[in-house]
């Protein structure tokens, strides 16, 4: 073992199982560790401290190990500043750039630790005017100072909830056996808590909201002031407006589940009607659209973003078809979010999760347990899965929120 480094970590290392992950990672990479110092927190609110010497047989293996340990909250015991290189050409980062996680990140600059702003995964850290920012590859400009290597960087993963009784379902992973009513009640409590903190609640929804009869539940949440932004694709807007105008979704009557005669063209008729009105807001203003999710968003002044895709029909005039522009619009609505509800949309849920820092709670509701699993597997470890019918969940949630001191919830 010719190569060694000393790292340290601080936080709730034991009950968050971080310490055992650190030890396991060292062994996994064929290396050795020696605990030089360990201080356990004396109370449930006190952090623990670990100082660890790690040894690896090769420099390459040591670099790979340090990358993994950095993501677990370890930092090199090194007083030097973060290293940086200048961007030579727009959208081209230095080869050894540091790629961010979604956890709280700090970089040492001129002897001080700077908290990195706009935290998100898969970005670069740029130093500018004595501050540090996450910046996407496509947003890099020549002359930007990009942090490289691993020195002078500290990552603080989210700790396990200190209150082991409150929202206990959040530590139980993804299960189809979880009682829906329990998840609903705790989600309603979380909505109240988030609003009391002055944070925003963002809903990411797919067209399954319409298919499963969840429109009225979501509309009720909007009317109660519990939705501060809606993120979705063209399909939700089209199916919701089709249902509002013609009582069908993809030509199927919502009242009895039967195929409407010539109903296959109803979604195109819905798109056409919105174009004639001049957009969704204009359709509401002119009295052409009088119900549904999009109607409630306009009436309650809840911003919505419809991101287009290759398969969209029409699409609606409000749909953003430039993917970079749509991603920017999503990110803008996610600022200051405290809770994100993902309802039956795997791709939009994964995309949203990639934009969020790890301290924003995500509840992913889908009848398919694989959806919540995929969201978590792509780096959004804070996502909690509730495996149930989306329409049923929304109906119960709207009623549960209404029972919780309505004035307190609305005014937050």
C-alpha cells in the first residue's frame, strides 16, 4: 500500500449508516483504512466526527476511492484551496473537472469555505466574484474558472431524519404493501409543514392523472393553495382539456369507460380549440375552457410548464418544444421548492429529480413500483415511492389536506 491520504467526515454518521458505507467502500476498492480519531455524538442532535487514514496500492485506485468517499461526505484533511482551471472555449470544461452531486457542497477559496449555490447533480462548480455556483456544461463560457480535482471540496450528504416517529414511512423504501391511507395522511402533514416553512410545493404530473380520475383531486389541491407550480408534458394538457371540452380522454368516455364514436379525433379537436382561442389562458378568459387542471391553474395563477417531446400531437401552443428552454423553465419553477409530488410520470419525474438538491423531499406516486425505483437509482436518493393508483391517491390527499386546519394550510 504505497499511496495514502487522510480524510475526515462529520455528521450523523452512525444512524445514517454513513460510517459503515465508508468502511465498505474502502474494502471494495482493495484498500485499507485506519481510524485515527472517532468522536461519537453524545445526544441525538450532536454530530459525530471521523478521521480516517486510507491506503491504496496504486495512485489510480486511490483517486477512484477518494471520488467515492467524497460523495459520502468525506473531505481530504488538507488546508489548500480548491484547484481550478480556466475554460478555453464555450461549453467545454477542463478534462479533470469536478462533477457535482445533489448534496450540499462547499469549496475552499482563499482560505474560506464557500457554499456552492444552485446545487444540482451533474454540473460543474464555477468560482465567480468570490462565490461558487453550479453551472451546466452547456452554460460554460470561455474564461470561467471551473473547479477541478478533489482537493478543497466538501460534500455533506443529507442525514437520516432525526425525528424517527414523524413521517416514518419515508425511511421504509418502496413497497406496494404500504397502506395508502397512512401515506396520504403523512403526505398531507408534510404539505402543511412545507407551507408553514414558506417553501413551495411543485407537482410533476403525467396524463395518468386524467385517465385514473385524479383531475378533481388535483384541482382541489390547487384551489386550496397547495400547488405552487405544475410541471408536465404536452399530454397532460391535451388530455385534461379534451376531458373538459368533450368528456373523453384519448377518445374514451370518462363517465363509463366506453369508446366514443369518432372519439379518436377529440384530442386534436381540443388542441385546435386552444389554438383558436390563442392559448390556454385565453381559452379560460374567453369562457371556452371552464374546468380541469389547466383551467384551475390559470384561475389560481399557478404557473405551469408543458415540456414537449418527439411524439407530441399538435402540440398545444403553450407547449415548449425547445428542450433546453423547457429544462430552464422547469428549473426556474423548482427554485425554493420544499416538496415535489411526482404523479404517474417516469420521465418527467427523473428529469425533475436530476435538477433538485438532495434536501428537497420528493414523493413519487405510481401504480408501477419500478418508476419510483428508477427515480431513486438515477441519483435522487431522497425520493419516496408510494405504489398505488394516482387517482385514488389524489382524491384521498385532497380530502386529507382539507381536514387539516384549512386556513393554516392556505396561508402557510
